C-alpha cells in the first residue's frame, strides 16, 4: 500500500515523540516532528490565538514535503487534529479552514496515547492537570472525523509493541 500515514496523537506526555521515532526506525520509514513544538521552541512571543494558523501551515508544509518523497509509510508526531484540539482548548475555537483541512488530510491510523505516563515539565508543556480532559477532547475530535483510532497505553516496550501490532494489522487489512 502506498502512502500509509500513521499519526501519534494525544495530550502532553503520552510518548508521542519517542514512539514516532521508534516506529519510524522499526518500519524503516520517515517521520515528521511535531510542528507546534518546533514553532514554540523558536517563537519570540508566547503562543496565542494568532499563532494557531502559522502552526497549522508549518505542519502542512512539513507533511507535504515528507509525502512528496512518496514513502510507502510515514509517521507523524501529531497532525492538524492536535491543532484543532489545542486551539479549542486554549482559545475556545479553531479556524474553520484548519478543521476542514484536518478532515481532508485525515491519516490512515491514529495512535491515541492515554495519559498514563508521568507528566514531565520541559518549558513547552503546561497542562499537567488537563490531560484527562484533553484525552477526551482528542477522542471526540477523532470520532467526529471518522478516524481509525487505536488507544495506546502502558509503558516502554508494551506501548511500542501495541503500536507495532496496530500498524501491522492496518497494513495487512489494507
């Protein structure tokens, strides 16, 4: 199957980046880092409602660049679903074009990390007490998109093994 897109998604500290990297290595596929983190790490001003659209555009540019290489499999450390969830959470709304793009750019599989890993501050993360609410919000948005979603829980090798099984099942099915 050409162009299978797998997204690691969920609230803060659910192992998305670690898992995206490990899965890309395991499957010999590229992965695209989280756009919001890259934006926040280089921003000269705090994130705000005005930065939602530039973050979305940054993700689209990075995703399109990765997919232009026509990899048979590509991993994404979040996608526009995260932009939708966090824009609604922080600012009460998300620009309509981003919500529409999240639908049209829906991935083949979303691996939704449960908030069962410890929260670790890193200068960007700021919602340790909102992880359960955000987890529910991610689930709601993914259901609304009709996205194929697998919940990931557990620590270390167990979480990775569950992700590998989900991806192998998808690849066999499709």
